[in-house]
C-alpha cells in the first residue's frame, strides 16, 4: 500500500549511506509525494532522486544556513505543505544537519514523522560483535589536537561502548589519541566506507589500529565509524594502592606524568587513573587555601 505524505507534516527521511538499494519502500513513497524535499546539498539529493525516478521541488538546509532555512520550512508547513527532510547520506540530525528544522517544526505544533532507514551508527554496531547494553554515541571528535584529547580524556571513565565518526584526514591522529588515553589493549572495530564498494571492517587492539590503517594506502580514505570497547577498570584489587600513589604524585608532577608513573608502579589501568587524576586536580583547585 502506497503511503502519501500528509499536509503540514515534516518527514525525517533516511537515505542510503552508500548502496542506493538501501532506500526503503516507505522513503520512496514520501520522497515521491512530498510537496518539498529539503536537502543538505541539492546536487547530491538531486542525483539520488534522479536515480530513483523522482522529480521534486528541492530547497537546501545545511550547517551554514539551517537556522535561516528552518524559518522558511516552518512557513511551508504553515501553508499546508508536506516536507521531506533529508541529508546527503543516512539519517538527518545524527551528526548531520536537521535538528534545528525538527525543533522549530515541533515548537510550532507541526507533526514530525520519522521515516527510518540507513544509519552508519546502527550499521557499525550491528557488525561489531559486542553485547551492546549501553552505547555512548560521540559523533565527530573536535578537529583541534588539544580539544580532541581533552574530549577523549572526559570519556576515560566511561562504562559504555563508545562510537565515533571520523574523517580520513584525522583518522590516524584519532586512533593514536584513543590508544594513548584509553589504553593500547582496548578493542576497536574500524568500519570504513560502510555499504560502499570498498567497504572494510577490522577488529584489533587500539595500539594496533595505526599499523593496520597504514598497511595499505587506500585504508586512510573514506569515512570511518569507530566502535571502541569501554575502558577496563583498574587491575589492583580495589584501587586503593593506585589511589594512594596517584594522589601523592599529582601534588608534585604534571598530570600526564603522574598517571604514567602510577601505571608503572601499581599496574593500574591508564584510562581509569587519568579520569581519577582529573578529579583530583579539580578537587585541589576547589579547595580553599589555608
């Protein structure tokens, strides 16, 4: 049964992340019957619609104009139009534009309807081979080195599986930082070019990720999804010895050096110790002077 797009309704439509046959039948219905299709890039969306045999009125809503375009989209909805919101690949508003449009439409009382489908996040998790009772989606890490490391440090005490998106020109720095901060022994699933012609997935220790990426020139190309095991707890029985040593060293040494020495002395896990060191540093700053 064909579904017709309803008046004054915003549809959030997932499109393929690579393989064009991953379009859903329902997405075909909505894209083909909506009054307006909102695209992150009208050229990319136009190629998809042409491949699907769909002619549609398109407008753009991307990172640089989303707030302005959201106002226009709300006006279209107010005039009774049905609107299909898309992104270049995958599901809108998941590390892609779309959240502003959805929020504005909801604020004005319009129906917002999901049309689920392809997602790099769920695709990577489904082939990770992990028991996923808890997952933390981190999206893209900051581009600047210091900010990226700081963001990873804040995740050092996480108890959930971590999922990141990453671009090819930053992938080596990112896996290096993950290994350095979360520990070389943690497991990572590297998913490259999911559903595309050169799709590749590899499972290894964090400390081995760079070597695998550099073993073939084409591996440092395309878009990545990284699935990282939660950092393991410290090895010593109850953390008391690591806590004692760390507390002493943090008073006298730079944070990173204090953590490195504590790991060597106690055998504790670097990621958990780093998280605790950050807490100790904050507590020290907050403590009033005598």
